[in-house]
C-alpha cells in the first residue's frame, strides 16, 4: 500500500533528523534505500517528493514538539550541523 509508505516517509522526514539530512543531501539515494527496505512508492509519489522544496521538511520539524523528534547525535555549530 503506497499511501502508508508515503505516511511513513513523511513521518520520518519530520521526526528523524538524520533521515531528513540524508534526504536533503541525496534525495535519490535516500528514496532508493527507503524502497529497498520494502516500502512502495508510485512514480507519482516519487515525483511529488522530489518536487517538494528541500527546506520544507526542516520547517515542518521545527513546528512539532521536540519530544516527538529523534535527535541526531551529531553536534551543532552556529546555525547548522557539522
């Protein structure tokens, strides 16, 4: 069921900092790995995910309670991650 996979992917993009960073750095590879893990995405869904502004997922993540976030162990510097 592709819709469920879309929901899982969006949930991870919003709540998992490392997954979000990987998607921002290489969306194609991240989507490939997601599909290789057994998730289904239709060509239309893949096109929509590729067309979504890359900063959107971080903006969405900032709006939810931090207790719902899976924090990365990477250290932060002035306004970014290393």
